[in-house]
C-alpha cells in the first residue's frame, strides 16, 4: 500500500508514514489509518499532496465521477485520556500479577469492586494513579491483606481502598478459580465542549483554514480503540460521537412553549467543514454460525446541512465510501493492533453455546507453554472459564475437540464439544505418571 502511494503523496510523506508505523508506539495505529484512508481513496480517484508539513491537512482528493475536489483531514481518536485518568485496567493487571506472585491463586480468587464519583469531566474511579499502582501492591496495607489470607485461607477476606474520597474493595473468595471485577463505565462523552471529538474538530478546522485551499473539506475520524465510536449503547448522561459531531456541525434550534423551555438551542460551530466521516473496524468473530470470519470497515457520514462555504455533492462522498470496499484483508482491530507480538490474532475472542466453547487455538497453546500468564488469560476470558466450570459441575465431559482453520489469520479456532456423562475417574485425585 505504501509503495502505491509514493507517487500521489510524495516520497517525503510516504517515508514519514513508514517511520511512524515501524516505531510501534502510540503513533503507529494513527499512521496505519492515514495510510488506509489514502489508499482507499486512491483506488477511486486522484490524490494530490498539499504539503510535506505534517501540520497541514493530509491531501486533496479529486473524484473523476463528480469532478469535485475535496480537502481531506485524517485523525485517529482513542480512549487514552480516559484510561490515563482512570487506570483501572492497569490496576486489574497488577492485581493479577501480585496475587500470582504472592501464591494466592491456588487458595482462591481476589475480586475487585471499584467505586466512583461524578465530576464535570465524567466519572472518577477510586483507584491509585498509574504511577502509584506498584507502590500500592508493595505497601504494608496490601501485604497485611495477603498475610491474613494465608493465615486463614478458608475465610473470606476484604480490603478497603480509599482514593478520590471514594471506597473500593478487594475481596478474597476461598476456593474460587476465577476472579471478577466491576466498575463504572468511564470512557463515554459527558461534555459537549470538553471531549476528544470537539477538541480535535477545532484543531483540524484551524489547520484547514491555514492551508488556504478553496475547496470543500471533510474530516475523517478513525477508531484507535475509542469506546464512543464503537458503542451503540451509552449512559443516560452521556453523548454519542455522532451526537457530538452533528451538534458541532449543525447545532439545534431552541424550542419553547410559551414561557417553558423545552429544548435549549445550540449554535453550529463551523461552515468550513462539509461533513465528518467516522471509520470503525467491525468483525463477525463472535457470531456462532458465520461461515466466514472477516473484518470490515464500517462508515458513518455526518453532513453539515446548515450552510458551508463550498458545495460538496453526495455523489462525491459515495465515491469516497466506495474506496473502502477495495482494501486488502484487515488483520487486526485497533484494540489489538499493537499486541500482535505478544498475543495471537484471536486472543480475547470466543464463542459459546450450551454445550460448546470455541476460542483461540494459539492462545491455548501459549497458555499451556507458559508464554501467556494464566492470570492474563483469566482476565480476558472470564466467561470462557466460567462456562468450562459450569459444564464440568453439571456432569458434562469434553467429547470432541475440533480445529477450525482461519486462512487469512495467524491463528485458528479450537472448539470443545461437551456431552454426558462425565467419567467417574474425573473426580479421582490425579496421580503423576
């Protein structure tokens, strides 16, 4: 794809993308998205670079069908700021490691329940700041918790944590094989003004104006593991990405009935942008009866319907959308794009029926080989472990193991089928061979 874009984008921009992708850091996935958008559009039209300056918009797209030229700005959005503010994922991983190192896994499981408070920036969870997480698990408070468990491993133990004026808790449950945890959803959009989409649109509009180009303009938002872009559900006090962008582009009227205000008005924020295109990666990996496992890009276009500087016809937008049907096979989603070196392609994905469990074959191999810690597997596959446990308790035995090939991926599925009866010797104490 990069080679094909060297001519239309120029060697300098192509080399800059190549360096960002190869670094394998936080800029790698955004660079891959820029490459993806440029390649897709090059399949259905002509690309023209604006400048080698990376502070300028990406490129101009000319549609041979409509004869229109569009200024295109690409940007990727993630949940990084939300996770930096609420590092519950890092806390859960550190908890699993600390329990394993302390030898608690053979005695039972430690669950966590994280409290939260509402703030103007959204929920704030009661966990230590990321820089203090390791310090907490080395503290006397946590070590006393471990010592009390080991002194009486058949009793339930609870440790309370006080952060941000809120209480969280760790609970040891004797004999449990799987851990669980709960916390408030915090990655949503709670403010129309202070959120990644509004902030990024303001910045991109400034870059478009500075470019001095007399063309219609479109901003492309790409999913870099952004919960508001992927979610179809949201909290009662949250906004979706589509709502935020639509209000930014079009505003909404004030509605009153006499002296009663029914809906406050919101002014539109721009006539520079003709619209915003949202790109997310979808897959059917969780669909049990799908004959073919695949990923594809889902597109949503939010149009500025309330007046723009330059006209942009729907035919041009449709032509741009057609380019994304011409992409090569998508090998990963944004959430796992940078863990390919540690985890198999299907890590974390699974399918279950009443009497079958299907998950990543290479994940199973790496867990058995000790290359993936069981605690990490447990964290991402708690439903799988719980279903294995449920079927075993109900007297079912594994009667068939099937490998389902995935030719387009560096992984395959392994399916476990269960049936009655569970062999009696399965309950006997195993002996070493």
